[in-house]
C-alpha cells in the first residue's frame, strides 16, 4: 500500500510538471539568460564550452591522432555522439543539485510549488545541450551517416535522460539544502563517473567479467542508445532487458527522490 501511494505521488508530480510546463519554460528561459547576462558575448558562452570541446576532439582524432575505426564508424564520431548525453548529465546534475539554494526566494513562497524548481534547472540546461545535440547530428550527417528512421528515436533517449535526471535532482537538491558540501562532492564524483561510463572507451575493452556491472550504470544505456540511433542503426526494443532495467531504475529513483523531497520540504524554508 505504501509503495502504491508513493507511485501515485510520483505520477502526480509528473502530471504537475506537464501541467506547469509553460511556467517552467518561462523560468528556465529567464535562468538561461541570467547565467550569462553579465558577460560581453552573453548566451554564446553557454554553447562555447561543449561545442569547442567537440571541435577539439574532431581536430585531435581526425588530424593529430587517428585511432582505429570501430568497423565503419570513425572513432571521433563514436566519441562525440556518446559524449552528448554525458554533457547534459554533468551540467544538469550540478545546476539542479544547487537549485533550491539558488532559488531560495521561491522556496519561501507558500504559493509556489517548490517541486518545480529542479525541473527549471533541467529545462535551462536542455536549452544549451539541445543546440549541442543538433550540432553533433549535423556533423554525423555531413560525415556520411545520412538521417534515417533510427534517428527518430533520438527524442526517446532525450526523454529518458530527462526522466532519469528528474529523479536524481529531486533527491540531490533536497539534500543540498541541509548538506551544502554535497554540491562539491558531486562535482568531484562526476569525474569518476565519466571514466566508469563507456563514453571515451569501448565496453568491449573491459574484462568480460566486469561488463555486466558496467551496464548497471544507467548512463551506459543513454550513451549507447545515442550511438545506436545516429551511427549503428539499432532500435531500443532490440535491447529489451537493458531497456526494462533502465526504466525500472529511472522510475525507482523518481519514487525515492520524490519521497525524500516531500519528507524534507517542510524544513526547507527554516534552513534557507
């Protein structure tokens, strides 16, 4: 009964996010502009870091150092398609984790639904990385991998990333109100998570006895899925066990994150 109530509460939260999507979009746009309002080039800096990183990889692995291609797929294309969901994960996790502290004035407003605050940061980060994703898709297309039906599942993996990040951010943002060091701990942990996720290396290079454990990382599903869509040509339902596992983890984190958020919410205003 308790588990069912928590699942219903999660459904209510997701419905609330959809119902207030206009408000979230408006506040996310304002947040996106505010992050770079004081600089000369403004919002251009939002795209500079990920795009310049991708261009650097293109130069290094196409001109300076040419690793062996992965079948018909050049290594550099394999790398940049996998790094796109990683960029969003890292940026969204850091900004959403600190969202309640940053938007403390909204948290203290009785009439405002504070469960929407992490979603604002997720939407703001999506504005940046949506442009990065389009840029990578154009690079892939001009490299000889023409758009096809498999590209239609890119929105599926984007939605899967948002659902996963929503559950995680509900937990981390609520905990950060009481544990301010958590944001710094996550920033450090992201470096370890990067190398534990097959973003810059192939899963096949890992010892066979460890591969199953590496697949338990839900980010593997997203990174591998983006490559399946743009380069390999494989549908997500062709990996039924991995897909079911990912959604079980993503929805489970949602239930846990929302339960933790609602448990701590009455004390937010006192601490902030």
